[in-house]
C-alpha cells in the first residue's frame, strides 16, 4: 500500500502538469516564539514556502539553547537561533552548519538595552564604561547576553572579568533581578526595557547595537538535512529570501531623518506576523515594531561575525577544543555579507 | 519411599563486601574499553578517561576547590538549618496534640511540592544571593525530616514512656532519655534521604545567580555542551553523595550500636 | 529518720470507664503494708487498670486511692512498677537501665553506681552490667526489670503480670526469685496475674475480680509466710481450686466475648 502510494507520488512529481513538487516530509523549523524570526512568519503566511514546493512546520521553543539540542536529536531540520557557546560546541561535533544570516544588532535599531537598577544608577552607574565592579545578570555563561557584554567590554575597553556575572537562567529572572536591585545591571529587549524605564524601575544606560554590530541570530541546518535534502533546503532558502524581502519592504524603509516609514505594507506584514506571535494582543502592532531589527538583503550571512563570535567564545574558554570555523559554515545556500 | 525435597531457603540476601566497589570498577572499566575500541561513540558520551582528565584539569586549575567550597558550605548550612527546623517541628507534631493535626495538614500539603518550582519565589523573597540557595536546600530537607522525625517519635513505644513516668522522670528527661533515642534510628534513616535530597537540590539552588558551586558548574557545562566537564561535575556530585552516605553509616554504627 | 517503709494503700470507691466501656465498678479495697496482694480475674476484668490506678498512671473516673504509713528516707520512688513487657530502654545497657530511676531522683554518680551494683548482685545480674537488652533472654530482661524497681527502694512494688511473657520454666524459676526478694525486702506488693498457681504461691491476700465491669468477687487469704511455700502444697492446691471455682464461669464468658476492649 505504502509502496503504491510512493510510486503514485513519484509519478505525480514527474508529471509536468503536477505543479510544484510535493516534498516527502515537511521541513521542521525551530524558532523562538518572538518577533525575531519575522521573515519566516511572513514567508509561511504568504505561502512562499508552498510556492517553492516545500512544506514548513514551525516548532516553537522557549529558549535558544534547546533549539540546537533539538536539531542534534533530530527533532528539527533547520533552526533560527543565537550562536551561543552551546551551539558552537554542538556544531563543532559536525552536527550543525550555519547557512544564513538573521537578525542584526546595528546602530540605529534599539533592540537590546543595557538596564541599570535604580539603586546602581543613583550610585553612579550611568554609562556603560562604569560597569566594572558591578554585578550583571545574564541567562547563562556562553549565552548571547554574555557575548554581547564581552563585546561591550571590548568596545568600552574594560575587562569583562571586572564585572560579576550572575547567571539567572531566564530573561524574566534578569528583569526581576534588576527591578529589585539584586543585580546592578542586565540586558533586555526594547519591549521589556522601555516600560521598566517609564515606570521608573530601571534606567536604560545604553543600546547594544550602538556599540556592537552583531549578527544576533543565524539560520542553521542539520548535517543530515544538508546531506540528504539539499534541494529542499535550497527551496526553503529561496522562500526565506522572499520573506526577507517582504520584511524589508514592510519595516526597513526610512525617511531622510532616519525614521522608519510605515504604510499598508507594514500593516499587512504585522497581520501576517500576528498569526504566530502576539496573537490576539491589542498592542501587537507596537510590540512587533519595537522588536524590528535589521535583516540583510537576501538573508546574507555575516561570515566574519560568526568567526568573530566563535573566536571570542574560544578565547573565553566557553568553547573547548579547536573548532574550524569553515567547518561549521556552509555558504552554498545563501549569500554572504 | 522417597526423600523429602528441600524447598526452603532464598529470600535472604546478604551483603557481599567489595562486590559493590568491584561492580562500579568493572562497569567503568568496560565502558572505557568499549569507548577505546570505538564500540561507543565518544561524541556525546565521553569515556571515563576523558572525564578523569577533565576532573584533574579542574583540580589543577583550582576551580574544583572553589566550586566545592561554595557547594559544601551551602550544603552544610542549608542542610543543618532544614534539619534543625525539621527536628523541632517533627518533635512538636509528635508530642503535642494541638500542633499535630494542623501541622500535619500543612506538611502533607507542602511536602509533595517540587522545591525547584518554588525557586523563583525564593528568589523574589530572599534574593539571588546565598539566602535563596540556603532556603531551597533547607526547604527540601525540612519536610522529609519532619516526616521521619514524626514517624520516629510515633514509633517510640508508649510503654517505655509510661515506664519513664512511673519512675518519676520529668518531661524533659522523658524527651531526652526516651523519646529522642527512640526516634533516633528513624531520624538517622531520614538523614540518608535528606542529604541525598540536598545534593539533588544543589543544582536547582545554584541555578540562579551562583558564580561558583558544583551545581552551577554542572549547569553551565550542560549549557555549553561541554560533555567532559558536565560528567566530571556529575562525578563530583556522585562522589559527594557516596562520602556523605558513608559518613552516615559510620554515625549509625556509632550511635545505634545497641540495635 | 525512717529506716523502713511500711505503706498501705486504700482504694476508695474506684470506678473506671474507657469511653462507654466500664472497666472497674466501685472497688473498695485495703492493701495492707508489707503484704503481697494478688489481683486475679479473667481477661478484661480490669486488674491491670486497677494496678495503673494504684500507681498514678491512670486517673480513675471516680473514687481515689490513699497511701499511708512511713516511707524510708532512701526510697526514691514510692510506687514502683515492674512491667509485663519489661519496658527496658534498648539503647541503654543493663546498668544504664537499672540506673534510670536513680537519675530521675537526682542521685549522685557514685551513689547510683553503688545502688546499681547492689541490686545487680541481688538479682544475679552482676556479670551483665554492660550487656545490651537485646543480648539477654526474656527471663534475664525481667530480672533487669525487677532490679530497676528494687534499685529505687520502693515503698510499694506494683507488678503487672511480670511473668506472662516468659516460658513456663523461666516463670517457675523467676517466681521463686521474686518470692525471695519480696520476703527479704518486706516491701508492700501488688501482683497482677491470671495464673492461679502464681497467685497461690505469692499471695497473702488474693483479690478475685469478676469479669467486666470488674468488681471484687471475693478475697482469699493465705496467712502462711511466702518462705516455705512449694508448688503442690496441699493448702495451696486447695486455694487454687477455690480460685478456679470463683473465676471459671466468668473466664468462660470472657473467652466468648469479642476482643473489643
């Protein structure tokens, strides 16, 4: 029975009139349920994947780390995630390949804020270069927050070891800790940081993107996916590029003063995105706009940045063993910056 | 005529000395051999030698000492606080009718709550410093101690207490000379459970805001997928558990020689 | 200075109920100083309850118990029990168990040691001072029980079926020892048993209780001193037969009752 169905499907796929070929299995895409993978939402909502003949199934995660682990375990085929120490460790074992770029921290986009607690701010922690000697909440050692702090330290020329790192596992813990003054400072995305400052519970003392250009997320695929379904992956990437194009048209156009231009295309994209995040939230539009960041044209991968990240994690001892950066990057699917 | 066949025996397991240690050694040795021969992939399951190397590295860099010192002090204080409170409450429930039923209701309601789930609350209440860590450990230790102490006190023969009364022993003397030693076996058995619980909770306690500690180290190694370090940390936790269990056995042999 | 205790107890209109169950009904009884009073009766007649009331371990529902007569200066616990289940502290060695009552009385360490040595010698336990109770046979354990009781130099010895947990041979041996010890000390003794031969060998006043609710059915006296009484003495056999006659019907009824007490 199955054999006959397979044969039938193969015959259909071979028929010139059959339209876009149907993939044997959907591509399972692991993402955080945040605005950051917005181009994938748009591509899916508008049928770009279907038009390429691939079916995409979203798998939502609560944290970045499990996305890479799920890929190694074979639960997802591609994923969008921050390149953490854990990611590099898994990729270094040959399980994962970075294939494309994602969201970027860039000057002008206020994505990730550095927050100082009320008490610490009043006691003089008013600028980033005063962070030494203070405690700083991160999720985990080797997380993207840890990396961003490291980059800030490099930019502001202080030793990251002079900052007391407090691993708090989860973003809500970081926010709670800075509100109650249990840590002097932490990082939070704009949609969390701004209300805190408005309520007088913390002070924003800087934006990461202003000092540290950084490719926050990257698109990766599992080794078996690349080895056995490269064609499907190619199609997937083309749909992603279409999604990026739509995203850029909706959110990344600016007037002479550098203010974003919002129009009907923006509203349409927000409608698409709310199918995946902030569903039914009356404040969805403003929350989505607060989470918008830079995406390179064509979903280009910033190879140099990936290598810089790997080098930093290795230098900090957060990734063990020599890992060849070229061995974990595959540039055949998407352009590079 | 035929001989009556033997049908008794069995159901009387004996402790074979050294068999436990030998089993562990054999398992580790065969694991190493299988890994060396390539029968087991070491990609995500490091071989024992790699784990030992990681341990040696940790010890030489002085990191192990820092982590152990932090964890041991947390274990000691958290366990001692939870045990002291648990003993007091356990005795109160065992001795006073007014405390018993309401106290038992509260203990029964809170005992099954996974203490890990309460960690966020402890952080709000006690901060991300040592306070919340000690409370997490102490809380986890407290309930089994109460239950075991109560069972121990309940298990003290009433006729012994009546005997004490009949010889004119004061309440305090009955407590210290009859109830306490009578409950001691159950209390010491509880120590086995609570020390193991404390080690289990160490990872949860050190999840938040801990720079040093074996639990924090294990978590961090897990997050970084540093499998050698992860298993090295787990080995340390396991050895810690074994040493404490051995110490309790010594304590039992010394305090319960009369059994 | 009082060298020797001579305490008599009088039970005045004592009744006792456990919830709805009436265990003792209007007991009035004189327990003379220096004598052995034996309480016998069928199961559930309340004899152990009465013994508990005598020593202040059970508060009677009605009535009271009075004690009168001199108490010796060296008596540390006038009303002292020997228990059916021995009630030894398993975590104390023999010497430690015997010393328990002395500690409660606040005796000095040396004075304790002297008294412990004295009673251990008296009860033939001298070699067992440092043994754990679990290492002793039942008979030896009860010897510790009697040693512990004698150590406080009691004014009244309250013995609650002290032999019923032991085998027949041990019982016979211990009974002889008890008899000798009681005779030697001259202590007022109340002895609860359901074994009629024990009653006949030890009792000077034998109180027969009826089955629940316990009332005094009869009091049998044997005026002969304990010393010299032997199993099989014709007067004792006659007393046993008389006791059996008094108890028999009650015992038969009690045996058919649900054990709900």
